[in-house]
C-alpha cells in the first residue's frame, strides 16, 4: 500500500521574503507559482492572508525594536538572554525573540565575561575559543558553572583534581554539551561563570537544553 506523505509547508521568513519579492517585482511570478514555492495548496485567499500576516508581523517587530533601540536592558532581559545563550541558543535567535540587536546581546555577554562560542567546527586542539582574562580564576568549588574552551561548551566543576607544576590547579569537570561526560582541565582553560550564577540566580537545571551531571560520581 502506498503511504501518503504529508506536505511540509515552507513558511519560514527567508522563503516568505523571497516569494514576496518575486510577486512584487516588475515581472511578477504567478500566484500559483508562489504557492508552489511555499509548498502550500493553490489558494489565492490563503496566500494573500499569509503575506498580509507576515508583513504586519514584521512591521510590529520593527516598531518594537525601534522603541527599545536606546533603552538599557532590564535585569530580567539580561537573565533571559544569558540563560538562552548558555542553553546553546544562537545569538541570531535570541535577537529575534527579545527584539534586541545582535550587537547589544554580544556586548552583554562580553560585559559578564561569557566567551562567545566558536561557530567554526572545533575539537580539543582546533578553533579553541579565547577566554577573556577577567574570566580566568584559579579557585573553584563544586557546583561552579564554567565554560570549557577545549570542549567549546558549558561545564560544571566537580572537584579539584590536583596541582601540577606545569598547569597549576587542574579540575575534574562534567561537560554539559553534547558529550555529557567527565573531563579534566587546568584552570586557565576554564571561564568562571559563577558570578552570573549568583547575580542572576541561574542554576544548571534551569538552563534550557542543559542536563545536570549525575549526582553520584564514581
């Protein structure tokens, strides 16, 4: 028996902008072609409503962004942005949901010493993100939140593993990225995020997409 495959409509912002542009050019495409590009059933009324709602939404968003442009971030906005970013949400997506500029979001992260994730493909030795000097500290306690430069992800301090002549204080950490495993790193490869834990009362289980480490450490 042949199964019917559900049609996946392409109503994302990028595709809608492209279709609207094609409809509004000097030699516009047909409404039927527009429906095909959006992968929707041929229905001129629905097509018109989709385009109208999209334009109205973009006008509202532009108006909100304009009203917020020169206003400082509130405490709750800062907390929301930081929690989203620590939960691996892309800065561009945070900008969309908060109506704040990408620059303002990056400035906030820099202000609190939160390293910007390296978007290039990285591994333990390649494309390792730089840690701001003000974010480096030698002393951690169990439960402190840190950013691991080597693994390009959040991590939780488990305990002090030892002190070596070459690397100084080395910590056992639990990686909160896709790896979800234990690792060992010297203090200078970790960014201290305990300040934002305290100031914004951010706990690891509350960070979207991040799971806490197992309670029992073997």
